[in-house]
C-alpha cells in the first residue's frame, strides 16, 4: 500500500491552489475554498516561496521558456537568465501589490534542482538570491535531487505550503517539512 503525498491529499480534497509550471499564485485567507498552495514535477525547475504574515506566494519557474530541444543555435544560459528575470519581476510585482501581507519579516525560500553530474546552476541561485535581497528578504535555500533529463521518469518535486491551526506558515518539500524548522523555533 503506497502512502499518498500531502500534495495529492490536498489536490484530491479540493483545497489546493495548484501552481502550474511557469506560473505563480498567492494563497490568501480569501482564496475561495483553498487552504494550501503547491506545485509538482519540479524536475530541473526552480521554485520561489514567500511565506508572508497572511499570504503565501509560490512560483514554479522552468529552466527556460519553451520545450527542451537539442539545438546548438540556442543560447540556453542567456534564455534561462532572461526567463528567470521575467518570472522574478512578476514575483516582485505581486509582492508590491500585496505588501501588507508580505512584510520584511516574511520568510523567503529558493528551491533548486541538484543534478548528480552538474551540482546546481549557481547563476540561477545567485539571480534568485539577488532579486529576493532587493525585495528585502534573506533567502533560505534547499535542493532536491533532479532526475537525469534523458531518462523517462515520473514527475519529481512536490512543494506544498499552508497556514496551520496556529496560523503559522508551513512549507514542505517532498514530504519533509522545511519551515518552521526546530532550529527556527529554538532561535538557532
């Protein structure tokens, strides 16, 4: 018997505000019938989460715009940088529009792929970190294992966030709680 993930449980229960690839959304108390926000199939993608006082922003950013194609004419690093710039600008705009929910005390996370062969893409890490710092947030980061691109594999990477019964924001990656951590609660 397999254990169902928190993402799937919330999705099937109709309480999940699902964020698709290359999309962003904000969960607020007024989100009709939705009590959690999440995304799945991060394989190679970046996820930005801002846990505000009364709202949670989640963005799922693909490595670059469009489908993967073996094309030596494309400047993939530049396309990736430009694609992330557009997504990060949209995140900044959403935070500005709901600034009462995303105070300086908000917790910001960058969730990045870790590939056995390449490690992680440091330029994307620095780009996300720089944007979040410009918005006034210190970025916490975590990495998930990326599946090899050439293998046909099931979707990888589920992220879910919600406000618990104590009105604290919780963030989970692939079944493991990231926030609040026991270290954060003890002040370490």
